[in-house]
């Protein structure tokens, strides 16, 4: 810390340079897995030989899913945007509060980083609140991090993540290779930066076969499953195949490893 302080002064109080220095350092990039010998030697981690295991922030969870799926808009700056939100939420919780109804944005604005999402203190966005984003009614020095079943339910059912899963499924089919194994490995690498273990590959392939059988038997269910969200579906793909891969992509996006900094 002493060295970082002197380096901060030496570089002319350049905040962005300091951020870059920290996040590209070997210390910051330490993994959270710790050998027992190291725990015995340094139980309080004063030597900074291991990193913390931290779940992404609410904004990070959403942005990460959009980035993995290829939907995230890389536009910088501009006014706030209004992504998906349950219908009637403003009117029910705040009686409108003198404002017009919530009008959802369209196109690329739906996929901008959460930094640009319009916030209303009296009506916290449920997608953010579930992952412990503060309501901004009071100053909060540090966010709490909880672990609840609602978080998994949101990752599997909210329109934002269902749409992201479908987009990832389309990438798996178009860019991931010709075999289920290659496509599963492709999605895994996008989500967690490494391939699946043999056990993970086996479980996901078995799940894919089950979903294919289910959706072939009920084509209407497949069509309903992949219609979530405003992003247009990729042309020329079999909806049954897309639905099956969407279910697998949803599992991958819901992995603890996908939303946790290890």
C-alpha cells in the first residue's frame, strides 16, 4: 500500500492508470483456491498470496450475461435507458409518483451496461434488488452479498437471462462447431474462460439429449420458450434445436462459477 501510494503521486494522481496497475497486477489476479500449507503459514492473508472469492455485483451479473451471449452494447455515454421491467411495477409501488408510465426502450438500448439503467429510488428494479443492489435511499458504504434461491430463479426465468441464453444458444449452433461436445465447450469457454470437465460435459450432453427429445415431442413449447425478449431470432435455425441449446445455455449462465470471481 505504501508503494501504491507513492506510485499514485509519482504518476501525477492518474486514477485510471492506478486502476489499470492494480487490476493487471499479479496480486490482484490471485486465485481464491488456497493450499492448506499456505493457510497455515499466512491465515490472515497478510502476504496477499490468495484472492477473495466474491460474487459479481448485481450490475455485473447482468452485464456479464449480456457479454457472454453477445448482446451487450459497447456504446459509451449518453442518456439513461429503460431495460426490461415487470409491467405495472411503477404504478403499483409508487402510484406513478407524478411520472408517466415506464416505457421500455427498444433495440440496442435494451442491452446497454447496467450503469446506464434508469433508477427510481422508490421503485428499485427487482432484477438488481435480488442481487443486493442498494435502493439508493441512503448512503451505503459497502453492499451486502446474500445467497438466496430467488437469485437462481431469476437467472433461470427472468426475460433478460432467458434472452441471453437463447442468444448464447444461437452462437453455440452457428459458431461453436458441429458436434454437441464442441458447442458445449464453446459456451463454457465464453462463460468461465475454460472448458468443461469430463463429468460436466457428460451431464450437459445428457441434458441436451433430454431437452431435444422433449421439444421434438412438443414443438409449440419450443417456440414459446425461445420467444422471450425483443432480440430477433437468428434466421435459418431449427427452433427445436435452439430451444434445447437454450436450456443448456441457461444452465451454464446459472453456474456459480459464472457469477463468481474465483
